[in-house]
């Protein structure tokens, strides 16, 4: 499955695969960029996610840069890192040959507090 198909699968109002695995909406789609909005069914928090796609030195690979921003003041749940990671994981990208995640506290401040357990869906 690819990222766009995964977003479409999770666009429903009913979360079938876990508490935050629904209510995604594609706002803009192009070969270079994908803009998405997620509304938490639990807290009402609205998160805007942007994916930027670019080439790498190796032609058989691609580079994805993702940024999430929250304008809502409805608390901290769900964790922004988990929203991004769970999308990539469910789409199969984290299992792709050569997958590498580059993230640190400065680039991904919510990663250190993230617990994106698939079975429990704990977002802290």
C-alpha cells in the first residue's frame, strides 16, 4: 500500500484500525507535496501534516520530509510523532528496503514522549 491509499483508507469517521487511525483528509496532492489534515476523534485536536517528496543521490530511493503543526488548543493528545509514524508504518514505507528515519529532539520534539504501540494505541 502507498501513503495516499493509506490516507484514503483512514479518511473515514470511524476508526477501525485504532483510536487515531481515521479522520485524515487530503488537502493537496502533487508529485512533490502532500498536505493532510487530521482531526482527533478523541480530543478534537486538529493537526496539519505536510509531506515533501524529493530525489536522492541513489535513483532507486526517495526522500520524504514530514512536518506536522497543531493550531488547536485542545491538549496534547494525540502525539504528533505517532500520527506521522503510524501513517508511514501502515502504508508499508517503514518496511521498505533502505528505510531510514532521521529524527532528533530538535527536529521531532514529540518523539521523546511518543509511545506509538500498534496494539495499545497509547498516545502520550
